């Protein structure tokens, strides 16, 4: 459908590179961006989403037929089944007309195809880590590294756990030196804000580096 | 013209005993508990996808056009269509939010939104398309917005 009413691009059209055309209403029009919150089960993804969101975390469900979907690991998943994937998400209104959505990624392994959809067009990702189960975040780190999506690693400092230095976590995860590693309390709004700021700064650094 | 997916039709459906017990409306559906998927397909007239599949990203923003709820009476729409229009009357809501607030799977919301879009009852804004190198002004805008929270 080509009529003008049905669709207004937030920025420059659907496939055009950004930043070359003037925006239509205000600096960015009515625009939405997304950041993913990834990590192992029970690491605090939804807690973090809730801590920084202005709405209580919402849950949305996607019904997917896995037939023909590129699934890395189909163990335990029968062919031709329809699966319901639940995603928790929140919203931050950065200013009128600019909304930031935070999506907690659904469980790892079974739902890589959902990750692909979620990751498309995302600003970046926060990978939450628990030092007691650091290996749980390996798949997330790997996912974002492979796709060139900017991410930060945030160590959720659960009460009663030994605090590890960020450099130890960086070494254990074999991260690039540019990838920020931070300690946080996923329940803290201030910590959540700081994580997101560092992530977007990291994304901006990468843009500058790529442009030379 | 009456709506083909009206409650009247639903009432004449045989009770799906095979899938009993029926789940309350506010139940979350996970995996096998999703049960009678048929009901969702009947809501969308059997359609799995809207005409323009790419338009309704999870964070595409949907706003009801002015007077949409009055105009909507001229179209054969289901209660779910009206619920969506009411939700996005005052402020733009993302497809994901509409799914959450209507308690419908996103795939169903997309089909319903396709109907509303075809009837010119909603405006849809696709998300900002981030190229390999996002615009630095946009990133700065986001950082400033986060700092101001």
C-alpha cells in the first residue's frame, strides 16, 4: 500500500541510510528505538527492565511456527509446532516523540529466531551476568559479537555473592577491550540508567571509530 | 453488513471438549497450554499475516486517526479492532504494547492492525531504521534523554 496515510517513516524511509535527509516532524519525528536486555535465566533481565521503565514491565506473546525458521539448536523442539514465546518489555519516554523500548530476550537456545527479529534495528544490548553462573551469558555475548551489535556486560551484584572486579569478568568472557563491563544492581533505577548511557556512548564511540 | 467473526458465530461453534478445561481470558498461554489456537485464527479470519508484513514491527508506533472510533462503525470490525483503536486514541502505542494490553499474541495484533490500516483508521510509524552506522545526533539525543530521567 503506497498511500501516504498508511505509513510515515520516522526518519529517512525504511531502507535508506540514516542521517542524510531532514526529519519530517521535530528532530526525529515520532520515533521508537529498542535496546535488548539479554543474559541467562534468572539473572535479572525483567528486574532491570522494570527498574528503568516508566511503565510496569509488560509481557507480550508471539506465536511462532518453527517450521522453516533458522533455529540453531532444535533439540527438544518438534518440527511443525507452534510455540508461544513470551517477551517482557518496558518503555522509557526520552522526550515527547522519542520512545525507547527495552526488551528482555526470551530464554536462550530455543528461541534464536526470536532474537534475530528482536535484534534487527536495535540500538544495542545489555548482557546481564551473574558471576556464579558466568557461562550462562556466553551465548548472549557470542550472539551480539557475531552480529556486530554494540553491547555492554553488566554484572548483577546479587546480595551475598562475592564481588568480582570487572577486569576479571572481562578476561573470563574474553571480551574485546572496548566492550564496557560494569557492576550493577539490576533493581536500581540509577544503575540501569547508567548502563543504558554507557551502552549508547559505546555505540557512539563505535560509529566515530568506523568513520575515522 | 454483519461481522463474520461475531460472537454469534463463536457461539455456534461446537464446544471444544478436547481442549477442556477452557482457560480464563486473563490466563497466560505458554507452550501446550496455548490449547485452542483455532480461536485466534478465527479472530483473524484465518489469516496468519497482514498484507504488508514489514509494517508492523514490534516497536512500530500506531495511532488512531482523528475520529477513528466513529468512522469504525462503517467497517465490519471485531470487538478486538475497536479495543485497539480505543487504546491508541490518545497516544501512539507500539505493536508490542497493543499485544500486551489486549492480551493477544502479537501475530494476531498484526493482522488486526492490517485491517485497521486498510480501512485508514490508524497511522503507523515504522521504527527508526538504524543503519550500520547510526546517526550520532540521534545517539546524543538518546543519551541526553536518559540523563534527564
